């Protein structure tokens, strides 16, 4: 590989580490957003990130993808964001680190239920329908773009968790 190859690998590593560091700032649940990096083995420093939480997210998203279109949690006859968010909450293994969030913003037309997961003290907004709809990311900002404004996030866990069976 030589010195040039080593230098290139070192620079790439430093850029990824810097991006991970600058994106991991504490936020409140009400402002849960996509501050954590998308999980891949190449850009997560496992000494500072609880990889179990990423594994839990991944496994729970797969369960939601399998059950979402066949489960009507609230009996409204629809298979929508309510069902996905409640299923994610239901199957997420650590209830102390998951919430059901609503984001209503009339100026962008946003009216959506989703989840937030606590990772290293940071609430990360998760789109529970991401795997079911073949998205490239499960972060709310990545999927919804400018339509999603985290300042409109409200915790509605108590209201919706009764449907988790």
C-alpha cells in the first residue's frame, strides 16, 4: 500500500470521524432529529457508539416491515404511520429508549407519527416505515427532507402505546 495509500486511508478515516463527532450533539426529545450518523460498519466508532441500539433499530425495522401491512393496531381500517410507529414501539426491546412522536406542521403539510430512539444521550428520529418502503436511510430528515421540521416534534408515547399488544 505504501505511504500514499496509508495517508489516503488516514484522511478518509479522519473525515468520517469528524463527521460522526460533529453530528452527535445532545438534543431534547421534542427536537429529535437526525443528528446521529447512519449506521454502517465503516463510519461508526464502536468505542463511543452503543452498537446494540443500532442493532435494535435495524431488527425492529425489519419486524415492522414484515407486519406493517397486515396489522391495524388501532382498528381504523388503515395501514399507515400510526401502525408503523406503534409496531416499532411494541417490538423495540428497550422501552426506556424509545418514544412515539408526532410532527404536525401545517405550513409543510406534515402530519406524521414516527419514533425516536435514545442513543448515547441523543434522541434520534426514526422513520418506522423505512424498511417497508425500501428507503436508503431510516432517519426522518433523510426521508422527509425540508417537509420535516424537528421543532414541531411532540412526544405522544402515552397516547399511542396502549395499542402495543
